[in-house]
């Protein structure tokens, strides 16, 4: 039986290669641990942000209740507008047609109701044109 103080040595073929492979494995493990730490920090920041957001929302709700309490009570209500049915995306040829329509509408003459002065002037012009026809 071997005694406790006996030292055994095991021969390793290519010790430099074995050492290099072990160091590369340790390097990969360290990189993985670093990525995990970054992930933990990001997760921690996210949780803190969520708590902060929750606090802000609670504060907004509280202020909203205070505002509603301060406003006078009325029976007036806003009628919600009806939402359009799901709109389809606009296609290029539809855009071109729309531009053509806009271009055409720009040249339309807008008629307005004539004023009293304009009515009298038009009647005067009619009378003068009739007089010119009679003289000729």
C-alpha cells in the first residue's frame, strides 16, 4: 500500500497544447459569465424602470382624480366619433389619381353670391349693351 506522503506523477503528452486548450476553455467560461452579468444588470434596470413607471402611473391617476374632483359636475358628454372600418393601404396608382383630381380641382372657379353693388353693375352693363344694339 502506498503511503500518504508518496507522490505520483502522471505523464502528459504535449503539455503546452493541453494547457492552451484548458486556458481557452476558461476564457470562454469567463466570457459567458461576463455576458450573464451584463444580462443581469439589464434585467435589474428593466425591473427598476417598471417600478418607476408604475409609480408615475399611480401619481398620474391620483392627480387625475384630484382634477375630476376640482371640476364642476355637468351632464354634458362628448359623443365619440365612429371609427372607420379598417382602411386598406394606399397604392401608388391611387396616389397618382388623387394628385390628378387635386390638380383639376385647383382650376375650378368658385362662385359666390354677388353683392348688391355687383348686381346693379351687371344690370347697368346689360342695359348699355341693349342700347348699343338698338343704335346699330
